């Protein structure tokens, strides 16, 4: 019946307003007041000419409220869906039926409802100008059922494991019998925030760790200290996955773990390593946006603990120091070297400033701390760039590190290939620093050797391949470019080495 009415509206443009409203009222009687809301509007004047009385059931407002407020669609739409509600006024006259789903807020009881709305042009010669007509249907229950079906599919696939389900805000929605058997918690925890089931050091940032893990690799895995109902602690290797709705948004999180036990010592060691990894990630510099420069970085470890680290500092009103290092080796030892260098770096860069002096000072510290019985036990490669945004000049040096790239706006690419031996390897360093001028809009990219290892070609060929991989994306802002790099390396599977990168957009 709706399709017939739409067809009538397209082909019979000369009927009177009374005939149109009579037909609308007739449809209202045929379908009943609770099935649909339909309306007629003049988009050029942002004016509702007619809306069915069923609007009071769906929106919680009488028809009169729609006739006297041109911003009514914005007021009743859910805040995140304002753009969709506003889009109906901009429907091109030559377009056909437009269909969209979005959320509205019932003004009487405050409930959030999902609606499906079909909009079609209906007249082109009326005195009010071009008109549009819409049919709105409440699909909240249908959508909820679809979400629950997706959840059930995930649940049944994992039924042998202990399972806890939360909503997208990490409030508990469901626990299965295996979870109850291990922890003692049952339906009494439904509705409670997830952190009430934690024991130990977990804090609000743990939620962000889970979300980032899911974004990066599709799931998060780690050991969680679950608090049993009797007050004791059960440490379990836990997998967290997300269940998405039709729009691609997260509806639920599934927390899954087995009933197998590990020794208390093994559990504690793995838990401590997990915490150390999070601490290492937290000391990495946060994105910086300042006059003339925007900087951001990314880090993908190949193991629980890695040897990559980056940092940047504003030295004065016009100079910034950007540093990236890669300790030779992996695991706890490499991570500890990173942390010790990180604790010294701020003071060294602010005091020494230029690459030659910075590398001399770092080499001296490494020799003092890690030189034993005539042998150097640890060393690292690094690249350091001093950016002067006023002079539009960079001064750099690379200590045995893969060359960074300076992409100029005209497409020219410079490699940052001058420098010295790795830091800590030799008692004395000869540092050959380089200088380059840049134009506004240039992009600086620094990276670790994880970007070029594991490929079939020579080191030189792999550097050139990576440079060519970057080239199509250098016009993006720093965060978007890094996101492309992350996707590129995650899609390649497990990494043989840690990967880190820093991007600076030079304005």
C-alpha cells in the first residue's frame, strides 16, 4: 500500500491539498495509529505541512509541536545522529526514494528508539515549492533481536569456556555456568561495572588497553586477576572480543577464559611482564601539535616486551628534538634499557640540543652503565632530529639506524643517512650530522628496522620499498598516515622485530 501511494504521488501532481490530506488520513485508518508515522514537508522553508497523529506514540509529541518548530527534527534526534536528521532537508529533488536508519529520543519517556525512514520528492509545482514526504517505522525491537542473535552466535561458539558478557560501556550483561563455577559469581553481578570483579592493580586505563587491542588485532589477550565471590583471586589468561552491530559499532564485549590452572609463580611472572609492557607503552610521547609542527608515533611490539622507544621535546619557542631508538635484542633486558635511556633523555636533549652532543652524552652513559670486563653488553641504534620551525631547517644524525625520510611537498625525498656507529658499541664516536631545509607542508618519517626486516630483498631494496610504500600517504595528516602503516604491518601477520614509527608534519 505504501509503494502504491508513493507511485501515486510521483505521477499525479495536480491533485488538491484536500485530496492529498484525505489520502493521508485514509492511510492512517488503514494502517492504524501505531504502525507508521508519515509526514509532508516543504524543505526549502524547513516547514512540516502535515504529520500523522501516530507521531505522538513514536516521538512523544503531538502534531502541533511539529508545525510550529522548524528545528524539531534536531531536537528529537539522538545527539550522535543529528546529521542524519538534518539531511532530510537537503534531499535533492532529482533523487529517488531515500532510506536511512537513525535514533530518536521519545520526548515523553526519554527512551531511545531506532527508526527506519523513507523519504521521497512528491511535488514540484506547488506554491510552497518542492515537497518531500516521509514514512517512519520503529525498528527498535527488530534491531535488538538482530544484535542478540549475533551475540548468541558468539556465545554458542565459545560455550565450553568461562564467559562474561558486557555491553559497550563494560557493564555486565551475562555470565555462563563455567564462569560461575570458577568465580562463584552468578546473576547478581548483572548490571554491575566490570571493574568490581577485578582484583589488584587494574584501573580505568585497562578498558582503553582492551579497546586498543581489539582495534589493532581483532581481540585482546592477557592475564586478568578475577576476584572470586569468596574474596580470593583467580588469575586467568583471558581473551576479549567485540560483537558489532549492523552499523559497525560495538554492542557487546565477550570475556573468555578456560578452567585450566597455572602455577602461582608462572601466573605472577606473566602478569608482571604484562604490566611492564603497558608501562613501557605509557612512557612513549603523546601526540604534539604546536606552531609549525605536528608529531605523533606508533609502536607494535613483536613480543611481550620490546626494545623500541620514541620521544620528542620542545626545547624552546622554535626548536623541537625528535628521538627514536631500537635496543639490540628483545624481552625484559631490551625493555629495561629503553626505560633507563628514557629517564635520561629529557635532560640530555635539553642540555646538549644538537645531534652530535646528544649522541656523545648517550654513548658515555651507556659505556658507564653496561660496559663490563672490557665488553659492551648492550647497545642501541637511534636517530635524532632537531627541527627549527622558524628557520625551516632540520639537523639530524643516525646511529647505525635505518635512514629516515624527509618528503618535500614537490615530491622530492631526502634520506637521513648521515651519522655514526650504534650508541654504546664503541668507546668514542665520530658523529657526522647532516642538515636539510624543508618547505612548508613537508613530512618527516622516522622508523625502526622492524619496517624493513623479514623481506626477501637486500636491506637497501627493503628501504626503498618502504619509502615507496609511504609515498602515496604522505599527504595525509600524521595520525592518518600512522594508521595506514599500522594496518599495513598488522595485515602482514606476526612481526620478526618490533616496529615503531614517528611522523612529523612540518608547516
